[in-house]
């Protein structure tokens, strides 16, 4: 009991609520959102390419949502922006069930992506505000684990109850956001949280990148541009995975919807179990080596999807794909950090976020190939993209090394 009490007292009550709410919301969201492509293919006459555009529009909007988040945070304040964004997400999930027109569905997906990016940014900022600096790393690690806990449990629960991807799950997800928003609003008012934080902190304000500044940096820094292109290709591979894979399993594999739910849970469980040990193990190797192995594993997973015909093959391929994902995600950020000049971290990280364009390209391009040539061809094409991306990471690495060597020689001459 004492340990539980100490754990509770270690963090602000609102931080605990944000953590628990994250599990709750992600659990219900993972019963619905990964199955969006399946739901739309069953409830509308849309083709795979258009479904891919709709599914990818949300992540695309979220990519640019961070640029608006600071302005809206200044206008409304963090607490109000969080509540408004959660209510907007609730409306968008429910609206997926109520409308069927392609343009309406596209606008709903854009709304959901924007609202999700606002909530993610502001909630992380609020957790940081309410947590002492020496405990923030643990808080954000716990938040990441809470997300993956919901990702792991949600699809299995949905598949077990037989409601995964049905209209009911979208209503359930929308309702969960409303409950969470009400609880968070009450807690914030009770503890006086959010009202006084109506502006960005000085660090955030200094580092907040603008689109014009990012394009200028990309045009000047060849290494950064190469890494961003490589990132777009890898995110394209990752972005198509849930959308087009779900459509392929539904139409070509027996009990494909249930299998997809299991595969999504396997993806989250693999991250939960292996992220920390794998990250520690590969620290002895260079960042480029980690990216190479990660890309090859993702490609191998895609090849596994192409040639699998039963549950065991698909689940094994998903484990291999996820291992690549575990290696790629932190290595990409670390690679950008390695080439970032002092006082330009926000701009370089903002430029790196452009790679999320792949979250739109993946479902769209994957959907077109799926419709025209079938699943195996689509998976093999994505495997090719994963390996092809390594050319750009190799170019970026060499440009950066040459630049470092030149700077070192100039310093030697000056000395």
C-alpha cells in the first residue's frame, strides 16, 4: 500500500488522469481506427485508393497541425484547447458512421488528424509543466507505454467481442473521448491547471519552426534533405501497413478481420516487450547500421506478408516488421539530432516531421497498387521502397561526414 501511495504522490493527479485516460481512449480507438479501411469498404462503394486517401488524410493533417497548435494554445489556453480537441475527435469518430460522401469523409479525417495533433502536443506540454524536470523522462516513457498498452489490448478485445471495425466501435471511441474530456475538465478546474499556461514556454517559442524557415534549411542542407526523403519512403512503407493490409486480409484471407486484430495486438505487444532490450542492445552500433537493419527487417516483413497464406505466416511477418519499426523510429530522430546545429533543433526536428507525408502516401499509393495488381505485388513494392530508402540515408551520412571533415580541417588551419 505504501508503494502505491508513493507512486500516486510522485506525480500530479492530472498527470495520472492523462495517463489513465490515454490507455482508455487508445483501447477503444484501436477497436475502430485500424479497421477504418475495412469499415469504409463494407459500408461505402469507395475503392482502395480513395479509402487510402481518406485514411491517410488524418496523419497528413496532423503533420502540419503542430504549426497551428501554438497559435491556438495562445488563443484558448492549454486546458481549453485540449478539451476542444478531444470533443472534435469525438465528433469525427461518430461522423465516420453518419456520412458516406467521399468529400465529407475526407474532411472528417482531416478534422480528426488536426484535433489529434493538438491534443498530443498540448497534453505532453501540460504533463511536462506539472512534473519536476528530474521525473519528466519517466513520465513520457510511461505515456508511451500507456499508448502501446491500449494498442495491444484494443484490437484483441474488439475482435474477441466481434465488434472490431463495426459502426459500434466508432460510437464507442467517440463516447470515450467525451467521458475523458469531461473528467479532464473537472480535474483541471479542481486543481487550477491550464488556465495560467496560455502561452508557450520560452524554450518552445524559441524553437518553434516556421514552414518558410524549414524549406530554407532543407534547400541548404543536403544531408537533412536526404534523411527527410529516406524518412518519407520508410514512413510510406509503415503508413500503408494497417490500411491496405486490413483490406487485403478482409478480401483474401479466411477470417481476415479477426486476424488483422490479432496482428495489431502483436505489433503493440512486440513493442512493449522488446523496445527497451533491443534499444539497449543496438546502442553499440552506429545509427546508420541500425537504420539499415531496421529497413531490411521491415522489407522482410513486407515480403512475409506477400507470401503468407495462413495466420502463423502473417503473425510471424508482423513480428519481423515490428522489430524493424523498433530500430528505425529512435534511430531516425537520433540521426537528425546528430546533424542539427546549435539553436536550430526545433527547425531541424520540424523539417524531419515532413517525413510523415509518407503516412498519406502509403495508404494512397498502396491502395492504387492493391486495386490494380493485388496484395502480393503491393507488399513487394513496399519492400523495395524500404531498401531503396537506404540510398538516401547513405547519401546523407556521407555528406555529413564530408562536412565534418571539412570543418575539422578549417579549424586546424585556423588554430
